[in-house]
C-alpha cells in the first residue's frame, strides 16, 4: 500500500521570525523535517503549498515562502488570523509541528526562462511570490530583469521588509514598496498597489507578471496590467481557496470542475477568464 | 454472456435465514434493518434483524465505505501522529441487499477516492473488502428515475451478486469472483431454478424500467455545455426555496465531501474526518471572511453542477447521479432535482 497521504511528518521549528506586529501579526517559521530522508524527498517548486499541523488544533494549508534553491529548510510565513494560525503563533523554536505535501502545481518557472519577471504583491500575498522571486534571484542567468512591487496598509504591515531592502541595495532586482496611507518618514509611494503599478508602467514586452494579494487588489492589478499591454497568458496569480485535505478528496476548493489544491493554486489570467465566477 | 458465467441459482424463502447465517460466517454483514423510525443499512449480528420487506434504505452505501465520522489519525502529547490504530482492518464486509442504484453510486466515490496520485487508504481498505449483494427493484419507488440517468432497476454495476425476488424465493445471479465465493459457501442452500422461475425473473426485469414514473431529461450534454447554466437565473429561485439543511447531500449516495478536525482528550489527540456539505456556508468560508459561495443560490448550484457538469467533465460519461430520488423525496422544501434539470434543459434548448 502506498504511503498514507493524510499522515503528517514531524518537523522541528528551528527559528521564528517576527515579520509584523499587532492583532494580525505575521511570523515566519523556519522548519526542518526530523527525518533526513523525508527532508531529501520533499522536493517542491516555487508556489506550491504544504499542510501544517499544530497538535490538538488542526491543519492549515500554507504556501511555501522559501525557494528550493535556499536549502532544505522550509519557510512558512503565516498571518495570525484563524483558529489554527493563531495557535501557530505560540510556537517557539524547538517545538514540533507536522508537515505534509508539497501540494499544488506551483509556478511554471521553466516556461518563464529568458523572460523579465514582474512580481506584484499586497499584504500577506507576498510569501508565495517570495518563493518564486528568490528562485529567480538565485538563478540570475535564467531570467531577465526582476521587479518586485509590493504594498501593505502601513509600513508596519510590510513583510520581509529588511530582505526586500537588501535585494534593492544589491541591485539584483528593482523593488518598489508602497503603503496605503501617508506616514511620517515614508520615502516610498503612498497609495494602493494597482496605483503604484500604473505609476511605474512596467513594460509588457517579454515580461511575465505574477500577482498575489487580496482578491480586490488582484482584480485591479490585472486591469492595470491589461492596460499596459500584458496578454492574459502572461499574467499569473494564485487562488487559495479553503482546503481541508489538500489532495483533491474533500470537495470544497473547486472552481467549477477545477480543484484548486491539485490543478492550482497557480493559474494564468487566461485560464481564470475561462472559469466560472466561483471564487 | 461470458462462457464461464455461472447459471442463476434459486434461494428458497425458507433458506433465507440460513443464507444470512452463512454470510455472517464470512464477515461483517450490513443489511436493511430498523434504525429508529426508518429502515437503513446497518450491521447485523442475527439474521432476524434483517427487514425482508423494505423499499429503499434511508442511506446508500457511503456510510459503510466512508463512515459519517471516523478517526483518521491519533497523536500523543509528544506530537507524533500515528495511523496504527485507525487504518480500517482488512475485514470482509458484506452488504446484503443494497439497491442497484446505491451500488452504482460507488463508481463515483471510486473516481474521487482513487483519483491519482493520491489513494485514500481509509476508503480503499473498506472498498476492496466489500461484497455487494443487490436486490433488484421489481416495483420502483415514487421518486426513482434510475432508468433515465444510465441506471437500471436490475443493473449489475459494482455488484457481486444480484438477487431478484420471485414467487417462493430469490433468483441469484453471481456477477463476480467474490459473488461466486458467496454462492459456493452457501451452496447447500441453493437450488437449480425451474424454467418458470427463470421466466418470471426475466419478466420482472423487463417490466421494471417501464414502471419508473419519473424521468430525468437528457443530461449528457451538461458535461460539455453545462457551464452556460452557471449564470442561469434559476439558481436564485431555487436558492430562495432552500433552507440549507444539507439533507440532500447527507442522503445522496454519490456525495462524498468531508471535513477534517482535531479533538483532544486526556493527552490523546484524534484527527477526525466527518461528512460535510456544500450546502453549508462554512464549507467554503475563507479565514479572511471572503466566501466564494456566499449564498444559497450558489450552493444549490454547486450541488447540481457538480454532479451533472463538473464531475462528468473530469470523468467522461460519469454523471454523478444514480436517480435514487432521495434528495427530492426527503427535501423539507420540496426542491425537486428533476424540476431543476428540466428547467436547465429547457433553457439550454432555447439558447440553441
């Protein structure tokens, strides 16, 4: 009999990083499988998902925020918002969690070789994009120019802020940060993410745009991108519906006939246009 | 007719209890029995528990292959998950007298639980040790419409043995190797049927489909053209009627959706699987507050579209309805599946 797909594998939280504070705080958990062999077998692509178990509280599907190029540790960046994620925020280094996966299709990084990559994120939508831009930054010869446009409600809500500033300083990618409302000492753009995209007017030539964030942001970002000449097949996003099993059995994450946990979460806008409005 | 097919056998009525005893020797037996005020498939320990004169059991076979609640995994205070105590035993389960439609429903549950690359081991272990003895429907029930949706009151799909009630007993047709084992085990109780009995059974088979009072429209086109029904105005109307109780999905033999939750008692944890329903708003509610199916119209649409459009578009020709009629018969608001299908079908013809 093949391995039980519902069985989580024990993993140790090696480090916890506080990304943002407050009621909806965000933390990054750096996690290693206890079993070396499992660690080696867990091969994932940027944009894939994993089901995390917090003992006694349940499971939550979280996108993998690290890139396979950054070693065997997995990173999960989690906002404290639901029942399981709230408990997750009590985890400390050295504690055990359960991990099963990886799930989903991930980003088609191979198809994007030779292209410029434009990442557009909002709020807690950045972690899945981080998996892809880290992969691209670690494979500079494979991709053209990399641009990261990212915004949050306030400067305190920006995740990976230090890391993004380092990337910007290194010159490996162009990073454009924004916040929704003006703050003292903020040197970047003030306004919503789609407005920042409009202001920057990135070229659509030989460029793939990848966006993730609140549904309403994605909607308006896509509108801007189409205005800039991006073809629907060159715009990608991740749709993360509620999932319980992660393996296409429990029946809730579908958009029409498509199960997001198996065929997604990454879809091109071209694919989304052909889907029923069920998300 | 396959050459090695075993000729039909006859089980005299007086041998029925003995036959059930033989089945109990071979494994756990599930049969129609009184469960509170209804007749349902349940485990029996004594042949006398079996209700011989039953119509449709309240539920189909789902409850036997995917119980309403089950423990998937256990875990201890040290946070180690285990499947050791919870994977179903490889134990033979025999269903005596399921209706052919309920047996057919397993085709769609199989589609889901065996869909590669992940096999659901809980389902698979029960399914692979399941023996189904069907009882054909000589007199279909008021809400049945199997004949117009790919089924047959005496259909043999997924069955190991098909029984037909004739005067003085039952005609047995063994359909599979497992069915032959059952017949062999009970061979001293079986007789060679007379020509009259054979003819009577054939007459009953032929007459049964014609007795079906209800008919679904041709729904085969929904798998290719059904998406146009997504924006249909009918969903709002049916949604307004629905009270969201979920009974249609709980009694549907082709429904399989479930939830997974954790509970903890005395330092021991249990990861549970429980039936869930697309008719409940929490089914799809995101933590953010966003709900892709926020109203009853979208949830009624999901139930119908999944069975008649989404599933067959993923598994060609597999319309995930067997025409048992339970959803319509037991809906407290009289939401009638055939009426919905008729409206969709008529709308489709107008568009064409």
